[in-house]
C-alpha cells in the first residue's frame, strides 16, 4: 500500500476519500482539513483570543494540538464534572498535556460551584437525564467563563461523527429549529454570547484517533460512565454500519446537509433571543434553563472570579 502523495509506505487508509497516506502526508492532510474548516466558516483569526474546551478525550486534545501548531495560541478550558475517577483522570490527562507543551489550562469544578454536587447527583435530584444536564451546564460555563475572561472564541472538539449523529437525531424527530441552527460556527448573536466553532467537523473520529496515535498524544480512552445507553451512540453505530458498506456516506450526509439541506429549515427561536432576568446570559425564555436548574437544586450559584 503506497502513499498517494510520495509513493512511500502508506500507514493510513481513508476509504471515504479513496486515499492512503504515509504519516507525514496524513498530518499534512489533517492540518489542511482543519485550515479549510477555519477558512470556509471564518472561524478564527490569528489575533483572536481562543479558548479550547478540553475533556481529556482524543478529539479536544488533538484540536488543541493542531490549533497550537497552526499558530493560533489557544488556551485550554477543563470543566470538572465531578464524575468520580473518570473526571479525575480526565483532568490529569489535560494537565499533563498542557504542562508538556507549556500551554495554559483553565479549570472550573462543578462540585465546588454547586454545593458538592456532581453531574450524577444533579441528574438524580432533578430527575433529568445526566447527558442533558451535563450538556446544559457545560454550555453555560463555556460561555460564562469565556465572556468573563475576555476570550472571543470557544473551540470544541466535535468531529464529523458527532455532527452526523446530531443531524440524524434532529432529522428523525424533525426538529426544524435545531436543523436550521446546526452549524460548525455559532456566531455572537447577543452581547453576552461568545462565538463557538468546531474546526474538526470535516474529520472523522477514526481520523482524530489516528492523529493522536501518530503524534503520541495521550488521551483518556474510557467513555463517560453516565453516557451508557445514550441515543447518540445508537446513531453513531447506525452511521458506521452504512459507512462500512458504502464508504463516504457519513461525510456526504453531513457535509451536503451544510451545503444544500440546512437552508430549507427556518429558525424561529433565534429571533427572540433576550437576556436572562437572573444571570444576563442569552435565552429565549425570561429565565434561562441554567438558572431554572439552579433554582430546582436550591444551591447558591458561586460567582466566578
Ligand atoms: P461531548 O459533549 O462529551 O460530546 O463533548 C463535545 C466537546 O465538548 C468536546 O470535544 C470538548 O471540546 C468539549 N467538552 C466535553 N467535556 C468537557 C469538559 N469536561 N470540559 C471542557 N470541555 C469539554
Ligand atoms: Fe456529560 Fe458524561 S460527560 S454526562
Ligand atoms: Zn507520503
Ligand atoms: Zn440565567
């Protein structure tokens, strides 16, 4: 098997592109895909203050590495979700990654901010699905922290598999508002909103995994223990099944949605964006979903310094 660029020994096969690459040309391909995403969606400028949300998993650490290699000077941001050993190991992985490269890692701890409660306890107390409260809390703190510390862009490690699974979920339920908003870039639509970008949206989970291995990036392999049985896993499996028999399907499904499909859906909610009457963050309600959660938990929200 030969690299399509240099005819040297190929190490990585990408059936969806009908391509094979040696290590050097795979890295070049990977960086080109990230640069293309950034350029197509005007995600970042070299003088932006960028915060990369890192979970300790392969995607977000690879993203931090690539943005750093491409000269964007990003800082990292880790949220301790208080999920026992899983959270401790994830934080240590992020810390040693940052330390080895001389990068800055910022952290917040949910149990510290929420009277000792982690995601599992919050989910139990509010009788809500753990992934849904976790998503709500993460989105709130990404925005809140970046805004307070004057970052103007937040980058997350969502890859093509994540985005294709979200698309399938939105389509099966015909969530037209979500479909119109699903995008690799969420602009600053409100004074208290920080722009969000997904520079890995053109790359699959397999590709980010290969990049991590080739570049010796240690990451946490375990999936979150609370995500077991999550519907997103089912959608990913379904898409992988299709991809196995028809390589390129996943990529076409998602990237063609962005090109052709998305514009058929209308966003009625975005027009009604106002400020939460309790915390000032953007919301379509009088009080945002995060403040409602805090009320139900009866914990006093700590102010971030
Ligand atoms: P997930 O919602 O777990 O699929 O993760 C999607 C993206 O959110 C990751 O690629 C990270 O960029 C970010 N993320 C997930 N968990 C954390 C965390 N605990 N702290 C900071 N960022 C996170
Ligand atoms: Fe959020 Fe597991 S990481 S529920
Ligand atoms: Zn090559
Ligand atoms: Zn609020």
